[in-house]
């Protein structure tokens, strides 16, 4: 979504991508279709090569990014461009930033980062290379996570006009209670129970393996059905025995109730698989259904840190969009979920054209 590129980054970095005025710069172009074109449908040799990375010494592995494959070329180009832009922004920030008792300190991301870095013990300060790397990571991850989730949310709402109508009625009812021209507060956004049911979901990864991997209890029904990441990988720091919530039958026919994990062992947790388990979500696990979370939304749930910001951003975007526009799916268009680092939408038969989510948009009457 172009909107996701446009508004957060001026606040975070005082940097404009120019996405909405058709004036994209080198950085925004380097991010265009990055994951879909670089990581989708990798050749078999590429999958095998990555599986062997664990056996390659770290000093040698650092040179892997210079292999001239499509994936490494795209990501290396983004890395080069993002670091150059980040360095320019850092230079500008250093020259313009004056934090004194008389001045109100700015609260954009860069100002907060610089103040925190300056106040820490010297041995814990980030060097320039780490600062530039962190900025590049935030630029990329901060865009694709929200853009992907919002795209899938609008797609599901376009397929479910009754849910779309109900959300719009809920927003209008709340708007009628506010003074003219008043903006919604975070508390107002949280009070939209059905709207939030399309957003919030109970992500209990600890129920899979009884592992407290993510200290969060809620994100989205859309993320249940269309999670940003298809799976997450972890490496065990020590030997452990992990009790299973549900017994599992192994490939050799054994039924196990616990999992023996060895130190250094890598394992993958399928978010897509868990989020569609009928034993957890019911017989309609393969259906997008916000209704399932209405009871959960009545419980007081707390999401902290970056996840809270992520949810608030989605709430604000969805409310503003749904209040003014209606969405529907064009006839004859089938959207596929393509694992490419993120779960990206592509049109069936047009994968070579990269990420697409064609929807019909009209003004609300």
C-alpha cells in the first residue's frame, strides 16, 4: 500500500518517499516488489544451498551476499541504497539536532535513537554501522508488515460486504458521538468491537509447544488467516524437553507427547498451520470469520511495544479507509498467497508481474 510508505517515514526520519504523488525516489524503487521478485519460487539448488549454510564457517558465509543470484542482487541493492540514505539522514540529524533544557526534544524515531545512544554507557553505544543497519531494517520491516496485513484485510472485507457494512455502521455510530471535526483517540479505536474483531486474534504460540515464544496475546483475525510470516525459525540455546499440548503421530507411527530438543538444534514453527488447526479454531478454521473474536475482544488484553504500534497503525488506517470507501473483488480475478519471506498477494497466472491486490474501489454514498 502506497499510503503505508507515505505517512510513517516523515514522522520517523523526516524522509519522503513520494509514493502518492508519483515521484518515487531511488529508495522507494529499491523496495518495490522486493520480496516477491527476490524470494518467490526459488530454484531447488537455492533451497539446498541455504540448507547447507549451517555448515559454512561464519567468515565465509559473509561473502554469500555477493553471489550474483536474483535474490542477493535485489537485497544487496536495497542495502546499498538504504545505507546511503540513512547516512545522509544521520548527517543531517547530527548537524541540526540541538537538545538543550530550553528546547523541546523531538520525538521522531531518529531523535529518540540519538538521545538514547548518547546517554548510554560508551561501551553499549551503537556504532555508525549498527545505527545505519537498524535504520535500514526499520525502513523495510516497518513497511512490509503493515502493507501486507492491510492488503489482506481489505481483500477479505471486499469478499465479505456484510462485514464491511457492519464495520462502517460501527464507525459512523462512534463518529456521531464525537464533536464535529474531532479525531478518533486510541481509546475510541479500541472501543470499535467488531472492527477490532477483524484485526485482533489470539496468537498463542505457546499452545503449540508450550513455548513462550511471543509475549503477545492479540493481533488479528486477518493475521490468523493471512499471517505475515508463514513460519518462524528458532535455535535452542540448551537441551530441553517440551511438552506438547496435543499428542503427535510421527512419520514412523509413534505417538509422542513431548519433544526432545537438543542445544543448537534448529526448528521451524508453522504459523500458517497452527492458525488453521480445526482442533484450535473450530470447524470454520479455513474461513475468515471476525465473529469468533468478539468474545475475546471483551477481555482486557494488553499489547506492548512495537506490536501495540502495529495494531494502532492498522486500526487508524482501516477506520479512515472504511469510512470513506467501499471495496469489492473484480470478477475473474483469483488472488494467491505466495510465501516470499512475507506472505505476498499475487494474481493467479500473473506471478511474474509481482505483488498485486486488484480491488474495485468506490466512494461511500
